[in-house]
C-alpha cells in the first residue's frame, strides 16, 4: 500500500523482505540496476544492501535491526536518512521501555511492571505483580509481539505456569487489566520538523486480540471524545524523534479517561480506512513526511467508513475469496488483498473498506460481509 501510494508520486521504492514474491515486491518494479533485497529485516547485511541503494530508509514493521539503522545513519561516508529515528524504533519495539518512556513524559498508560520468571523480588516477580496489579492481569511479551501473539490473560494463580509456557523465554511484563468501554485509535503524522497532525479518532473492535473491524469516525454521542483522543495521541508522538506516521492504540475507560495501550511507529491497520475515506491516506502522508514534503489533509472526505480485516480462519483461501465476492456486490466497498501465498489461522490476508453517507449505511453494507465470514460471527 505504501508502494502503491509512492508510484502515484513517481517515488522509486526498493523493498527488503524474504522471497521474490513478497507482497510489496508484487506491486513495485525496481528500476535496474537497482534491485529489491531478499532477506530478513533483522539481518545486518540485508539492511546494508538496501541502504546502499537508497536516499531514505523507512520501516513498515518495528521488529527490525534498529542498531544497524542507527549505524547507517551515523555513517558519514554516505549520508542517508532513516525515518522514524532508530532511537524511536528502539523505544517502541520493547513494550515495557515504550510504557516507561510514555510515563516519563506524562502520557497516561495502564499500570505495569516487569516480570522475571525466576525472581523472588516483589518488584519483578510474578507474585509481586499479582499483588500490585491484581487479577485478572495481562501478561505480555516485551518484544516481538503482534496481533495478540505475545499476550496471555492470567485470570487465576493457576494460569501463571500456562502463561509463562505459552509466552516462552521472551522477556515479560505484566499489565493491570483494563476494563475499557471501547478501544480507540488515532493515526498521527509527524513531519520532518516535528510538527504532529492527527487523523480522526476511530473505534477499533478486536476479536481474539486481533483487530477485526474499524469504524470511522467514532460512533456515539460524546462530541468531545474525538478531540480528547487526538490530543492524547498527539502528545504521545511529540515525545519521539523522526518523521512518518504513527498508530496510537488507546483504551477509553469507564470514567472517561483515555490510556495509551501501544504505539506503532509506522502505517497501521487502524489507518487503512484513510485510503478511501480521507483526502490523503496514511501511506501518502508517510511518504510526504519522510521526504519532507508538505503534509496532505487528514480530514475525512466521506461521512462514514468501516474497515473489515480479512483474517484467515484456516488454510482454506476460498473462505477469504467468498467474502471478497460478496464485497463486489456492495456499493462503496473496496477490496485489498495482500497477495500472501497461503492462508493460515489468524493471518491477515487483506481488508475491505466500505464508505457511505452515514454510520447506519456503512453498517448495513457491512452486514452481508459479516454473514459471509467463515465463522459467521456478527
Ligand atoms: P498486540 O501487539 O498484539 O496488538 P496489544 O498489547 O495491543 O498487543 O493487545 C492486543 C489486544 O489485547 C488489545 O487491543 C486489547 O483488546 C487487549 N488488551 C491488551 N492489553 C490489555 C489490558 N491491559 N487489559 C485488557 N485488555 C488488553
Ligand atoms: Mg495492539
């Protein structure tokens, strides 16, 4: 999607990912002698191979080798820009470091504390966390977490062993359970000079820890909520360095307080709706920001939009195409399939955005798609 936005601006893009048919490589043709890189974004050699061919480097995932990015940026023999700043990626890629950073700058987050399996010290032991944070609590991996893979709900003391086995030997931390009323997300664009602008706040609905549906703008009667959520998100992103778009996931608590759940230093699933629903998409604005071009408008250009993630239920790809076939008959529906070679349970295979003249209209247009989902769960 970043590549598609870049091609409309004649911006040449090279991609580092594994395999020749990685999704982004399917839509971007490199101009010889430049070439895409076949490798892992954690592999130093591969990152350097990409860097040697470009002027600006950016990421679409935070689980990259941030140290190499920092070294490349400091290398004075050939100045290249890296956005967002590697220090930002380093802070964000560890969720506990990220939470401590936000707390330091006065951004409200859920209470949490580090958990070391072997520790007997109450400030780092599981027992200490249960005592301080109460039950249930969310045990989370500090690193390499996405789509709920890295979270375990500890309801009773009996779950502790199961949780630690499930999360493996990754560094862990515990979070107080957040009995949120709804989940909200805001996409922020941070310009090269550090100015932040926000997209409208949206409601994200998760299923089994994975983002399932996004409603834009926020539903409900609270006229103040959009502004409140945007201000919290803008404040959070002001604390980081470097340009680009950031996704800010938040919890709306029963007393109206907004807590930041986590931040993504890149285009984000909760901002996919901006392609069809806003004047400039999150992808176009990411490019404008990292290339130090004037930012595009973040305003909605339609009254309402809804995005449905197409998440694999099994290896059966026809379950996904059945929903897409239904979408072809729905006015205002735009299908995005990612070109992934196989479907797997829990894998994001694509998404569908529906725009319309009102929330009621997009909800009624969404209904037949929900009915076509494999588990038919409205
Ligand atoms: P991921 O990196 O996988 O997106 P998150 O930390 O955002 O992980 O958690 C995924 C989802 O799990 C959240 O969107 C929310 O629905 C739920 N969740 C996360 N943390 C908590 C918490 N402390 N209390 C209650 N629910 C939570
Ligand atoms: Mg999340």
